[in-house]
């Protein structure tokens, strides 16, 4: 045992027993091998609270005004340290010494974690971090560099030939992977949320693929989407779109195909306006235009309204009103004098009033 008056010059090994510095200055109370006893009894040993506080000798980066690399070793960790000017009351720790713990911690003795948390895997396994490559091929031992905290949050650098990447991950398993070719791979847990307090700009000069096994909900203040080429969207299930404001769509052309039934419902008016012809057509079944509560109005401001069919059935329950001429063609020829024509039969409906001359041609 080194005595009080000896100058302590050299490098020593110790075990961190308390890393909770009330000053939050990175200091630790460390029991030093060969200097401090294993007993914590105050009569024949040295309690943890009586150990001198060891200041950290941090890496050269920064070192002042909260600039640098910061972190305290876990309780139970082996560290290297020295005594400044050989003074036993001025220990300085500067590096850790990962080992192979053989037994669980014993908080009653010195040189152990008093909280009996670390080491978490005693039994001869090395404390060295073993990367799993995050679902891929694990990196070569000599090609892996990592920064890990006790919760599993980590930054990993894999320099293995052919799989170079950087992994930024958390203890839950979520991670973002940056590959050597510049591509990015993101793994997120279910129910995750992305929050951007500022703007977001995402530029993708290549292909992009998004696969969502569950549901997706998007809420935006406003959205602008520009597609310079083609865009294809495939929805295997149903799609519900709710627009509280006005929907304006401007296209070079529009083609709409439905494999099943389609329905357009509006609480207000619906206008179909075209600079050219507007056509509603069915290749196989009937085309029905129906007004449940009000009238159906067909009006041509410049041209005419044409009704062409091999069979025409016009039915009105109460009133059929025609403001122009009614031309009925039943054959050849042309009749200009209608004074002698007698209308003898009207089938399938009752006409109450016809407010125009009736001309029958045939």
C-alpha cells in the first residue's frame, strides 16, 4: 500500500464508484487499485463518499465554454488515471479500460458498481461493442468504430470493404443509415412522428420508393407538388379524400377509369364545362340523368339540344311543357298545313299541356 507521503507519479487503474457529480463538472469518485482498500467500512476501509473527486482529462477538442466531447464513465467502469504533480488528492482520469467481467457486481465491496447495474453481462464476455450491422452484414471487428451510450443510442462507422456506411440509431432499434454511394436508409418504429419546426426541402435526383405497411396520415398547412415526368399511384384498398375548400385541377388531358362503380356527390352545384365537346357515354348500359327533388334542365345558348336514339320514351307525370316546335317524323314527306291533322293516340304518358304547334312529318 502506498503511504500518505509518497509522491504518486505514473499511470494507475481504478474503478468508478460514483459518477453523480453535484457540480455537474464530469468528476467521479474512483477507487484506485494499489492505493485504496477494497473495504468500504469506515473503521478499517474507505467509504465511497470519502474517495477524492477525480477530474476528467477530456480530449483536446474545445475544452472550454461547453465546447468539446463530453460524457462520464459508467459506475463500475475501469479507468486509467494519474495524479497531478504526484498529489494523491488530485486524481485525473483520462481513459476507460474495457475488460471481461467474470462476476456480477457486489455493491457491499469496493471496486464495484454500488448500484449493481454494471456490468450488465458478466461471465467473461468482453465489454467491447459488437455491432450487428443493423440488419445487414456485421462489420469486420477492426473496421468498426462506434460511440454508444448506456441506453443503446449510438453512432457507428463501418469501414468494411464493400459495405461502408454510417449508422445513427437509438436504443429502440430505429436508425438512419448513410451508405457510401450517397443513399440513405431510414428505419422507424410504429407510431413515430416527424416534426419540422422550420422548412423542409427534399431533393431526389434518382428513383424513390415508399412502402407503408400500415396507415399513413398527413396534415399540412399547404402543399405544392411538381412532377416533371409521369406519376403513377396504385391503391389496393379504398381512398377517401376530404377537401374543405375548393379543388382546382389543371391538366393537359384527363382520363378517368373506374373498374367498379363510381359516384360523384356534391352538397352544391356541379358544372362540367368544356371548350370542346362534352360527352357522357356508356359502352354497354344505360346512361341515366335523374333529379330526385328538382328539375333537369338542358339548354344550348348558341346551338341546339339534340336527342338522337332508335327509341325515345318521354314520360311526365303531371306536365310536359315544350316552348318550341315539336317535330315528329314517322316516315317520308313534309306537311306544312296542320289544320287537318288529328292527334288520335298518345301512349305511355299523359300530356296535360303542349304550348306550341305540333308538326308531324312523315
